[in-house]
C-alpha cells in the first residue's frame, strides 16, 4: 500500500486510490479523449442524420442550461431584495 508522508505526523496511508497511482499502473496519462470514429465519419446516412440531430440537441441543452442559470440568478436577485 502506498502511503503519504505528513509533516511531523508520520505516515498516512491513502484511503482511496489516487489518480497518479492508478494511471501509473495502467500506463495512461491525463489527456483528451480520442475522437469517436462514428461521429467523425458516420458509416451510413441514417447515422449521419442521428449525429447531426444529436449535435443540435446538445447545443440546445447547453443554451437551455445557460438561460435557466441566468433566470435563476434573476429570481434570486428579486427574492433577496
């Protein structure tokens, strides 16, 4: 079991796996995910339509969340006044 040294308190074992030790064992680093080949080059027309619709949906979801956040701050401002 790996442990961390603390100042003047001895050795403290890690309670959960830390990211560095897991990545060292798996041989991976913290990096960006690779592009999904299905999204970059769809094999059929149906998949291409689905990918386009999905990108529209995620954009709508993002803007909806931003609008809800702004409205929430406005309501909070009105209530706190």
